[in-house]
């Protein structure tokens, strides 16, 4: 999955450190991240690319208004203030272009691609929280930690994470596959949805399954979780057994256009995209390796 980056450790701990020339300095615009490609591999800009190789020629580190993001192994990552780019105060380094963040699902090395996606989640949070939602004053940064604080009313704002469930619904050797009714995603998926206020994860699963495919489920068993920066989410994958008549499954035709039972041997498993929890869960079921629980 996208967060599987081998022996390197992703460390989100905030550190009040000064950037060095070899540190990464990430920049984002719209749904794109600033990158280059060399021999088919991902290259992200470093501080020295901004200060020594830009069209401007001699930008200073101070002009980038860098903010510490996280580390991956020994590599440290900072965020370039997008206001500096938007106003033309700094120019992007030569040879780098903004490309869709979705391409990170396929790039190597995986640890660098994951850093780019995690960085975009924090960039989006900073960009969407410039002003206090309570009083409208400009939010301020804390020198030693990540949260934003309103100097006027004291409101504290933390990075947003949306909890979301994914559930593989099982009927013997069949798995229920779905397709979204709208949007750009056309391949098969599993029932999924966001947790609502006051719900447990189990209650979210029961509600989403009933809303989307008109089924009841039992014997819930946890599989894995996955951070998913593309939607600011934390995904939690479960398998469950259909409880009742499995032939009653039908899509709601609002969120889903298709809901069909597929035998284990007929499941689509040749995914070019190995980044998602959904695809891994489908492949795990196809191999007969899903958690079964006491009820099966």
C-alpha cells in the first residue's frame, strides 16, 4: 500500500529545526505537487534547488518561508509557503513542474512518493485554515508544535483527519464488489463511507452497508488501516459476513451504480495500482487469506 515504504520510518513529530541545503522543500498548487523525473524515477525539490537553481537565480532560504513537515528516515521535509509562489516572491526551480498528486500512486521510490502525498495533506490543512473559524482573526503558528492558534480568542486548530471504513462483504466464496455512480473512479471497489458523529466503527459499517447495498452484516473482523492523504482520511478495512438473504443486495443508485457478488476465482486482481487498501483487500480475499473469525 502507499504507506509501505520499506525500512524507512515516517515520523510526523514536529521539530523546530532550521532547513539545510539537502533538505526537501515541497510545494503544491491546486491538485499538483512540484516534481521532476529522472530515468523514470521521482525527484522532489530540495532547498538547494530553490536557492541555487531557480529562474530567479539567487532566492534566499528566508524568502521561501519554510515550515517543517516531517521526516522519512534521515530525510527531512519542509513546506514552501504557497503565498510566496502565488505572489511571485519566489520562482520554482528550473526543471520542476506541477503534476497531479495522483501520479504518486505509481512513482518510485515509494518512500519519496508517500512523502509527497503526506505533505499535500498538511499543505491543504494550512491553506484551508489561515483564519479562525470562530472570530475571523488570522491564525498563528506555534514555535514548538504544529497546531494553529488564534491570537484573538485562543481557538486551537489541529490537522484534519476523516475516519472512513471499507468493508469486504463475504457470502461464502463470494465477495460483494461495487462501482461508484459518479466521479472519475470506474473500477470495482468495496462498500465504504465516512464515520458520523457519535458512531462506533461497527455502527458506521452497519449504516453504510444498509444505505448503499440494502444488506445486513455480522461477524465483523478488522483487517488493516491506511492513511489516505488524497482525502485527508484514515481508512479502516474490515471483512464481514452477509446476514440474511444475500440476493437482496442492490445498489442505491445514488452513490453506487453496481453491487454484484463475484466468486473468489473471478475477482479482478491484476491491479497496476498497489497503493490502496481496497485493492489489497480484494486480492487477499481472492487468495483465501482474509480473516475469517469464529463464525465461519
